[in-house]
C-alpha cells in the first residue's frame, strides 16, 4: 500500500498532529469513545486483527488501538477506509457527521457555532489580523509565537480550527460582515515577505466580497474606544445578539441589552473613525506594492 508516497509505510501519530482528544471536553470525549467502540466491535465481528485492519486502511496498529480506545479523533479518510474494509455499508463513514462536530477545541466550536448562525458579524482587532482573515501560514506563525509555546499537535489543531471558522464566507445566504483592523499589525511582516504578501492578498480578496466591509484604523488617528482591546458583535435572525470585548468585559460573551448597547456604541465610533472601505483597500494595495 502507498501511504504518503512511501510504499508499505503505515501512518503513525506523527503523520497526523492535532487529532488528540481534549480530556476536558466531555461531549467530545463521549462522541469519540462511542465511535471508537463501534469500530472495534465491527472489526472483531468480522474476525480481523488490529494489525490486519491497520494494513487495510494504511494506519499503524498502535494508532488503530488509540482510535478504538477513544484516545484519537479519526479523520474522515480513516472512517471511509474502515467502512470499506469492514463492509459496513456506509454506517461507519456516516459517523463523520458526529466526529466533525467535536473535531475542534470546545471554546473554538462555541465561537464557530455562533458565527455560523449570525446574520451580521462585526469585528475590531487591535493587535493582530483577525482570525477570520488569516491565511493558514499566518495563523500558524502567530500561534507558534505564543509563550509558553504550544505543542506541535496543539498548533495544528488550533490552525485547523481557525481555518474551519472561515467557512462563514461560504454561507448562503451570506451574512453581513464588518472588519476594522489597526494599521500597525498590517506593517508586521509575520513569517517573512512572501508569507506577508499572501496575507495582504487575502485581505484584499475578502475585502472585495459583496457582503464584507473592511476598514483600516490609521495609526495617526485620535484616541478611540477600541484602545481597551478587541470587540466582536454577533447578531442573529431572531433579533438577539451576543458581544465580546476585552477591557472591562474581560472577553466574556455578553447578551444583556445595556452592555450590548455600550459595545455597539463603541464599535460604531470605531468604524466612524476608521478609513472608509475604498480607502482602506487602497491602503492595503499600497502596502502590497511596497513589499
């Protein structure tokens, strides 16, 4: 069998970083344990050893045991191959619908679920490029810069989760999305010149979407309400809303009407002080031309 271009080599944990189960995620642990148990029962029912099954799907025996024991999250590819090898008629492959819901960390899932339901998203980011706008390479570089550093597995898991949130741009009907980014992070060439060019190109690509407004806050502007940190506003079809902000709100989700009104006022003031969308895109184009 050819695996990753190497004849006869079976995949190990090193080939799939970031697919460990978060022990603090009770729902995730339960789902992965249930799927693993189903895999084991079906394998044993057909009289196939873990080693033989692993060779059939292209995975090492140790990895097979960890997936069956609920210690590792199976990829969709693994479930599809397992379904075929065990003659499950699509029943194992179908478990991906449950697995993919717990693939990412609990906090990220909660944020992604809210963004996926929102009809309007407003984001002000002061120190970095907003996660919804990051390229995979930029996201990895930013996450790897944390101190103390994350493990390689955690880095890959967090990058994958951040990229998954960007499916919000593919929704139909599309939500209305507003971004305000500070100028200073736009000058920080994270990952080197080529990677930074790709990030600027990504900003222009998203900023030109019909449902997206992208604004830049100039460094030489007057003081504004965003100096306390990032702000995110999410509005839903039923008229409810949720917001998060650094500073006095400590990044906690708030839905109290009075607190929402305060954050909406702050965000509105920030947008009013930022460059208009057309000038913002022209500014980013200028930066791209200078790199």
